């Protein structure tokens, strides 16, 4: 792992950086002005409920928390830290997700712990194991440094037994915190403890009486019979707000961020943590990702982008870049944001080498690559992703990767996959995006009014240029034609829109000089001829 974030030139500007990871990290410096007692590691936690397939919101929490972790290390010159990625996989399945197979089979297991439910995909020992594996696979692929902790394993191994006894001792204190926040119907059956039925294996939502806190014994009604039952060793789990607070105390968590929808839950869990003799961690309350309709993305609905979907159409770095920006602002997360994120990431990366240290710390790419344990790449791509998309668009959905590289060879010296592996991956992304989202919508229209004459002049001017004419020379010609009042364009924007709609079949597009240089003058003249015909 690189120690870019600990570089001496960045230590001083880190102290005053306004980048949000540093603002968050300063909360921890204030919490422990002299470092955590005994030189212990500051503990960061992320929580995940594997009741549905992991989506980008899940990954986002690990990424952003890692960014704060690295910022804290930069501020303190490398103070020890740990990141726990906690899976609440002992939770009972409350409803069947819409986006998984074998829903009828899952319905038979409603109420049982997620680790006790068969994998509907038939690959792992349980539904939770499947979803946990998916999450870990991507976190590992991205290079995150973390410790994965399973709720089921902790409960069953007895790691939480002392904490559970502590909860039983403070059962009434917790009820006093929670009952005023609940509706009467919910309050009537609420218990901080959720025993796992020894008869059905279901995580029960029933009133519970503490029999012996030090022995971990409770009593409750199970299928018409009042039984005494041990909550230790996996015999029970906690209501999730209580569970959250218990983990904070038992694991010594110092920092955990969470979504705006959990604001009230965070308040209640903080009170419970104090009742248990602990302290609520520091944290950021972030805004939610929304789908195209402005609705919150959900694991069970499957209405957000999956990690795999984003990576079919954009780079890993662009996903992290998108997640970094403005965590306190709600953002729509749908397939249409991917190309812009790719190009904005590349633009910011291009700016990074020449920036002063304080500007580097404010550049999102610094945090993207530090979170991955990498230095910021110095290489610049010879074309933008938007330009690549337009090239693939006019070449058609049937164009091969070899053909695209041949086109690029006319524009980029030594253009091949070996010399430009990152560009090679982006070509795959562009081909997939064009096939699935662009090609079905492309429709070239006929030139109207003065557009035909303007295109004819463009064709004549291009015919007079050498094949190796620069993008700037071509762009100047395009500008001159658009400014000619004889063609009736109110402004240059109308001229460019006409070029996009008649030549490319879309309402928006690239810098035309760059596109023509890339696509080739002869090929562009062929597009003009087709439009005029």
C-alpha cells in the first residue's frame, strides 16, 4: 500500500484542508487530542444488512469511511487505525427482495436469520453468505483494507456474551429510551432482546422478561408456551438500534457514518450507548442516492445501479469519484451519470500533478486513489470518454474493438491496447454503453433551412484540408461556418446542435474539431454526404 497520504509535503496543508474527509477526521483529533489511550487503534466501522444484493450505496459507505480514515492518518502522521466492515447477517428476513430468484423458496424462511436461509442462487451455504461474498469480492477488487466481521459468527462464538449481559442489566433503561419513540401497537410487543426460537429457529419479536442478567437468561412465550432461554452463544440477537449501540460499545467504535434516513436511529442508539456505559462514535450523516424517479435506492427493490452495472459502462475510479462528491447533497444515481463521471474524473486527474499541495488535497482524485492504497496515475488519456462514445456511436453497434483501435491509430501515435491499457478498458465500456443505451436511441434527421448549405460548405472546406489537419484547425473552420449569418443560425449552439442531430443522430455531442480529427476527414465527409442525400 502506498503512503501517499503521509507524504511530508501534505502534512501541513492537511491541517487546514476544507476537503470533507479532513473536516470529518478533525472530529477524531478533537475526540483524542493526545491519541487514543494506550496507543490503541482508532476504530472505524461500516454496517451492512445482507437482506438484499449489495448496491453502490453499500460500497459508497466503505469508500467514504476509508477516505476519512486516511485523512485522519494524514493529520496525525500515521496514528494506528482499523476499519471493521460489519455484516448484520443474523437479522431475520422480513421480506423477499424483488431482484433475486426463487422468491417462493425464500418466503418459506421469513423471520429466520439470513445465515440460516438457503442461497436462492445456489452458490453458497446461505443467502447471507452469498451477499457477503459479493460485497467482499468488490471491496477486495477495489483494494480496501478492512476486517470483515459477521454478526452471526460474533453472536454464536460468544464474542458478544458480556455485552448481552450488560444489555439485560440495562433492559429497563433501554425501554425507557425506546418506548416513547414507538407507536402503541409496536410498543406493546417491543423488547431490546430478540430471542431465536428453539422450536422454529425464527428471530422472535415478542415481549421478553429478564430472569437472570448475569446468567443471560430470559423468559418469553414461544408457540403458546412460556420458556426460559439463554440469550448467550447465538440464542438471541438485539433489536437493531440496540444492536448498533451494543457494537459501538463492545467493539470500541470511534467513527461511523450513516444515511440521512437513519438520523433518528442514530440519536436513539447514541442514548442507548451511554446507558450501556459507552460513547457514541463521531460520524457524518450523508444524503441518499436517488434513482431516475428521485426515489431512494433500495437493496430489496433493486432500483439502484449495481456495482457490476456501473463497471460495465465506466471505470472503478469514476465510481469512487462520483461517490466522493458532495456527500451531504442528494444525487441521482442512474446509468446516465456514468459517462460524465468518467470524464470529470479524468479531467481532475489531469490537473493533479501541477497543483500545489493544498489544491491536491481538495482534488477528489487524491482521495479516490489514497482510499485504494495507490498513487495518483500520471498518465493522461489521449481522448475523452465522451469523444470515444461518439466515435463508437457513428461506427455503429456492429463495430469491432479492432476497428476502433484502427481509427484511434489515425489520431493517436502508437495506439494499441498494450501501450494504453486504461484506454483499452474504456473502449470496452464505451462499446457496452453504446450497445445498450446509445445505439437504440440514435436517429439522424434531415438538414433543414440553411443547414444543408452550411454542411455543403463544411464538406468543401474539409476537402481542401490535408488528412493530418489538427483538431484546432478543423474547429476554427466549424466556428467560421456557424458564424456566417447567411445560414441563419441564431448562435453557435444551434449550429453545433444541427451537426450532432444530422451527422451523429444525437442532441448533444463532442467538440467537433476533435471528433473530425479522430473520425477522419474522409469518413466525416461520408457522413455529410449521407446527411445531404
